[in-house]
C-alpha cells in the first residue's frame, strides 16, 4: 500500500519486518499492512536511547493529577512515553482505558486459588465495552497521523464496535466494517449500526471478511484497523501497564488471556519484553493463552505440534502444512465464544514471540467450561462475555494440572463486557425454554450447573410472598 501522506516524521519510531531474514525497516508514517518485500508482519520499534524514558514506572502515577488533560486522562496515552509513535496533537482519544483490576475471591475459589490470589482485569469497562478500544485509539491516531479520512476492519463484532465508536465520537473518519454472517453477537452488531458505520455483512465467516477487507483497503485508499495493524498492538500494551499499576508495580506470576487473532497476547509479550529491556521491571510474568476447543489453531500448533518462536525463525512449513490440511478437511472454527472463533490467527508469529518471552503455555477449554466459568464470573463480580471467560476456565484447568500453584498471583483478562452477548447468557440461565434448549444442544452444552433460573410466579400476593420467603 502506498504512503497516504508524510504529515509527521517521528524518527525515533519506525516499523520493522518481523522476519529476521528480511528485517527491513520503514518510516512510522507509512501505511502498510505487511512487509512489502516479504509479506511478513510488521512491528513498531523505537530507538529508546534517544527517548525520554521514565526512571521508574511509579512516575506514571503522577499523571493522575492531570486528569483534565485528555491524554493523561486516557488509560492508554497516560503511558505514551512507552508507545511514542504519535505526536500529541495527532492522538485521537475518547477516554479509553478506565478499567479496573479486581481481587476476585469467589471466582478465585472456583479456580482453586488461595485467598486473594486471583485478579480479574475488566477491559469490558472501555467505551465500546471491550479491550479493543486500547488498540483502536492507537490505530486511529496513526490513521490521523498519515492523513487518512476513512477506515475499515473485519470483525467478529468487537473490533467493529470499537472502530465505529471512534468514528462516531471523533467525527473524523468514514468507517466501513465487514462482518461475517450468522454468528455475530447482537450487542456488537447493534453497536456498529447504532454508531452509524457503513456495515457490510458478508456471506461468509470472519476469515472470509478479513481476506476481503485486506483486498479492497489498498485500492479504495481505506486505512485498515485490524490487529494486523502493528499500531493497534502498541495501544494494547497498556493493559499490562495498568495491571502492574493496580498491583503497585509488582509483577504477577501469571497473565491468562483468551486467544483469538492473538493480538492481545502478542501485545502483552511485547510490553513485558520492552519493560525488561528498559530496566523498568526485574522479571517477566508467565503467559497462558487459552483457545476455545472449537477454535484451537494455536493450541494444535504450539502444544501438540511443537511450533516455537525459534529465535525468530518459526517453522513456516509446519504452519503452511497445518492450514492446507485444515482446508482439505474442511475444518472451520466453531464456538459459542464468537470473539475467538478464528481459523487463521493473524498474529500467530508474534504470539510465538510472546510465549517465548513469557515462558508461556497454551491450553484449550470447551464451550461447556467457558459457560460454567462465565456464570461464576457473573455471580462473583462484574461479568463478561463468553470469550472472556475462557481465561478463567483456562486458569482453572492450569490450576487442576498443578501448573499454576494456589499461592501464585494470577491475573485473568476479561476482554469484553457482560452485555455483549445476552443471547448466550439467557440461554444458559433458562435451559428449559425451547429456544435455549436448541441453542445449548447445538453447541453441546449438556449441563447448566450454575444456572440462575427465573422463578415463575402467578400475579397473586400470597403466592409471591410465599415464593419470596422460600428463596
Ligand atoms: C477480540 C477479542 C478476543 C480475542 O483477542 P485477540 O487479540 O484477537 O486474541 C477475545 N475476547 C474478546 C471479547 C474480544 O473482543
Ligand atoms: Zn520483510
């Protein structure tokens, strides 16, 4: 793709091809979706030696005093010294990143942790209700830097909701969102429509939508906002900064995150690598990436077939063979956790780097385990959407395996808000109804052990009183 404009030249930041045998670099204000020479993913890199890096992470706390300054109010841009690619006057912020790390006792008990050792990071508290806003503010700021006026993404739902809210709030971009047909959760579709984005509902799934948006973005001069966009991952690093901040800058033992396109896990790994390199932390936490069993490309490749980062030279042939076989078998991802229903995770290679840096593990959990965990998260806190609950289900599995110890300090990332997918939530809690039975059976949900079923009662004073007393 060609350069849209060269409005700003920030020389301390640049883009670099992830492929070590190529390793070409490109200016930060160039609009690329892949390395033009070899097609690999791009990374944003910095000449840290030429940048004013804080002496300690504690220095970021003083920024709270500046909360009437939009960049310091933002939970992303408060940390802009650690993602210094955009000049302040090009940054587009809508107050993202006001999220909470909660010590979750009841959920911790469910997972099997010692008292006080499980923490939940509620990224559903972002303006569009998912962690995607952390990345979208960075991508949109970069779009603004390069002079783009329209933007697009393919999405299982939350990326489109996020891009759409940045378009409606900033009134700076015309936005196109590409969604697949069928499995998009209603909360998410309703956002894209409500925020006024042009919504293209493709007759295909997410991977089809992703392939198409990549094809048309270049010719139509539309800025692409999927997590293939390396600037988005820069914004998502700040989720880890906020986790550390909430833990008084102490590094936890484990970060547990659901894996879809693997943007988040990649960003987390990069965040910790950089903090370590800058001497701002003394150790890196372990990373657990949790796939849905019905959408388990990373699990198969990493855990079963031994694919590794291999010092920047992962076995590309193994990956190609895997995808060829997947297509030959007609295998398509299928899970109720639609936000992580992905066949070809675009950030696979970066996630391998993160797993390498963080001594990581990958696990898969069934939709049954996901929905049970989700009900526990709802009953024990703010709740989340199905994909997010994979993190807690995964922590529980790792705890049962003894990989996580009860005394470890564990942070599960809850990626999306409880209201995103009411259909699945209501089905779980009303298993007797016709429509619930159908949805649960189709997805092999055989028990609803934590269902909180509504109590049907006649419109009669005595009967209501009796019912309430009996509860
Ligand atoms: C996008 C999304 C994910 C998957 O994140 P990746 O960075 O693509 O791995 C998980 N949960 C929710 C709620 C999401 O919106
Ligand atoms: Zn390259």
